[in-house]
C-alpha cells in the first residue's frame, strides 16, 4: 500500500523486542525505504567516506572529551557520525520523501514534519531473553546482560543528542508492547494506526 502523502515512520525499540523486524514488515507493507544499519552506508557514499570508518562511532554517546576530524568536520567523531545521519534524514524529509527509520533520534530530529509517525516498541523481558538467546546463541543470563547493555548504550546515545528521554512514552505518538500481540499482530495493529493517521493528514 503506497500513499501520495509524505509519511515518515520512526520506530524506536528495546533490544530484543522485535522492533527491527516490525519495522522491516511495515516498510514492506507500505512500499517505503527502510533506514536502519544501512543508513551508515548511505551516508558514507554521500560523503565519500569508508563506511567502516563511520561504523566505529555509530550510535555512540556524545563525548565532549574525544575529538578528531572526519572529512573536515572538527567535532568529536561520534558527533560527526550522528550529525551526518541526522542531516541525511532531514534532507530526505525536506525533499518530501516517505520512509521508515529505525532509531537515530528520528522521533526528535524529524518532529517538525507533519507526516511523522513516531512509535516505540517494548517487550516483556522473558520474551526478549528468549528471542536474543535464540538469535545470538547465548544462554538466558548472557542474553539478559546483552539486552541491558544494548539498551543502556541506546539510551546514552539518544539522551546525549536529544533533550527528550529515550523510551519515555510521552516522547512518541504510540508505544507498543510487542509481546502482547506478537510480531504479526503488532504489525497489523500498527498498520491500522498508521492508516488512520494517514487519513487525517492534509
């Protein structure tokens, strides 16, 4: 299902909540480009930079004590990479393009666009542990530690670049526990919500 209106779907997620899989399915359903880990390669290509150089600093928190020049930009490398991604998304939005983006503070940096629909996916810890253990070949204890560490890093990254707080419900249009409906049910529920939001857009 494609729409002529600009639709930007921002999906934040807890690690292990299946938020990324949900984002993939939403993008496919609406025929939209998906920006997630591939965003770095897009940014690297547009700046003629080696993607591996940027990956080192992807989704790192702002560090005012660490500075290095990247392609003539004199802020910290983590800030350079973040700003490259933010600017890339803003440019796409400014051109009127529709897309789905996972993370990258997108619910905040694109908040002025009428077509933005911001969603945050959470999940019950036991189900997140089971999912991560299965996907990454970890024990339950290892999976739980991995989840907490990933979410800690995501929160630090988000909160160091935004005035809002990562995962707090009032920051997003909608927060959803994917454990309640499962992946497919969550996609169906979100699609219904997105359709209603699109119908109200000018």
